C-alpha cells in the first residue's frame, strides 16, 4: 500500500470541513456539505473543484505535432495554437489507456492533461512512442495544481479573481475548448475553457505553490455569485448527466473507442498511429448507451441490464438518481440488438427488475 | 434534542431508542441510522422500509438507504415485529441527513423486554467510529 497523496489544497479542504475519499491513490474531497447542494450550485451558479490530482505532461520539440499524431488517436497537428482537443491514448490492440485533453501551447509545444490514476501508464506509453527525434515529454504533474470553476456564473467569477492579470484573450472572445495565457500574482497561469460538468467553465493551471492563494481568491470572487466548493461526488453526478465518460467505468483497456461512442475521436485516416486498425470493435460488441428510468431507485455501476425475461444483455457502467432531472439515469454497455433509442430494457437492482428506456446522451444539455 | 447517551447502537451504525416499559404497551424500539452513517452516505435520496407486521431477526436486511453515491442496507438489530414505518422519511429522504436522531427515524419495532440490552452503549459506539 503506497501512502495516500494529498494536493497542495489539503489544508483548505480540511478547514472547509470536507470529507475525503480515495481516488486514484489520492485523498480528495468527496463533499464539503451536501452532494446535492454542490451539484445544484454548479447547474445554477458555480462550483469550485480541486482537480490537482490530474496529471500533466509537456510535449516539446520541432516534431511534437507529428509525434502526437502517432502517439494519440486524434489528429493534433492541425489544431491551432490556443485550442484544446479531447483525445484518446490507445494501446496497440485498440483498448483505451486513457482519455486526455491536449492543449496546443505553441507550434512546437503541447500540454496533455490525463487522469490521476493513469499517470504512470500514460507516462510510460508516451515515452515508448518517442520514436521521433527532437521531441521531449516531461511529467510536470508535481509542479502544477489545477482548479476548476464550473457553472453559468463562471465567466463573471474568473474575470473578477483578484491577482489575475495579463489575460491575453478578452473574456468574451474565449471559446469553449480553448485556452489563454495570464498571470496570477505575477506567475504564469493557464486559463482553459474546459470542464467535466456539462456547464460553461474554466480550468486554471497554476504553480503548485500558488494554488492556495488562487483557491482563496476564487472563493472570494465567487461568493457574491453563489460559488461553493464542490467535491468529487457532485463532479460524478454532473458528468454523468452530461454523458461524459469516466475512466474505469465507460473507458478501459478492454473497451474500444467505437464501443464507447468515441469513434469520432479516432482519426482513422491518419497514416499511422498506435492502435490504428484495431480501434473499431467487433460488430456484436456491446455498446455504450444512456438509460433513463422512472421512480427514485437507481441502477448502479456493475448491475446487470436484462430483458423482461431476465436474460442478461448488458451491464451498467455508471448510474445515479439524477439530481437535476429527478429520475434515475445510467450509462451501460449493452448488446447492439437492444441499443436502439427507445428500446425498453430492465435494470436488475439488487433482485428487483426496473424498466428503463434507451436514451440519447447526454441526459442534460445546458441552455446556450 | 435527543439524549444520545440514552440510545443503544449497533456496529451497522443504527441507533435504537427504547420505550419506557412502565407505559404497559410492551417494549417498543425506534430505530434509525446515526449521524455518522448519514454523513458517510452523503445525501440520502431513496429509502425503502419493511412492511408493518414483518417479523425480523438480527442481521436480516429489512430496508435500503440510498444516497447519490452509494447504497446502505438497513439491518434488523433485534428480534421483533415492525409496528410502524416513517412514511415522512420515505417521502423526504433528506430527513435522514437533516435530523438522523429525530424526524429521520426509520421504523418502530416491538421487542421482548430486554431484547436490546446486548447492543452497544454510546461510549462503545463512539469508540467504534473513532477506531
């Protein structure tokens, strides 16, 4: 057993009365007061998340773009500086090592943010794929902290954080899945308009030493707007409503991108990349669907999806009573023959069969 | 406020309030889950309770308490018969978090006199949660 790790914001969480939970070897705030209140705050105002457990890699060199086209499933070389892109790191057999967001910092410089629990696997895979000269990959996870401001009030809040200066792009011109340079207390700050909640929001990458000051300044700026600190429990129900995959649930080494509905992320017309030729799944492989049910009783990860007669046709990967919608929702891998929208299936909730309808993802979409 | 020192507890984080036997209506225990359990579960969003009249024996699963994040089972802590279930908590499960020892009670069970004597007292229960 390795010792639990804490982010640079541990003391802030403790003084806010957070309950902690293990996540990928990290002790992270699961909630501060109430999962539901934190969830609602993000949908209606804003929430502040510590996501410093996530891993960061810097890719640098004249051939960095070509290297990433080979190492990742998407086409990164055509992305403009200032943009961000969701991508996948595939194994040779097309299984998913991790899902990542790639930010183009400069023509020859990229930032990759990956899941905390996959840090070693991502680092190893990126190193193995360094066949192109003049590219370096550095794991800079320990040098940075990452906090997320998510919710409709995010822009107003982030624009008012005391200590943020030199913002390169005016707020009104910052697009979703783009980033801008700034400074916090004179030190470099990266402001990305990305997130994992289905709301507008920002992720702020700051030097680890400055993280507590940025956390405090963000809470202070956000208070008049209804910002509250929010934990991983709310983050999970928010991303589930938004139909976003979570590694270990909707994504794994045993799941091909097409099964998880991520075929569009794979640029299969690229010359060569790791996983090419294996990224498509067998035609009878189970596929990811959304399921919506009535009542209050939720299907949970691992529960079987069955026919009315009780034959297993799939398994839930994530499920909860949706705080926003008020009814149970789930994502599940099910047989393609039952995957059409509108199909009625049943959830085996600890022995009780609950009817559910195959539903398009996401369950929740924010108003523009 | 409930006097927590007057309650009995189980290692499944349930509390039991035992009625005064001098009322002559037999021994009735009111059962709920502790604040510790409610905090660990997070926001409770669904409660399923047993039928009135059900005979229960210790260890049997007689209900479920679901939060956004997880499912907790309600275990029968004593031998007895279910007299009453708290319909208010079925309608509004957040009572379990808000008032676990008062409005968030779950069931009332009639038991034989002394049927809850073997359970934990407050001191032993607090030691358990701090252990």
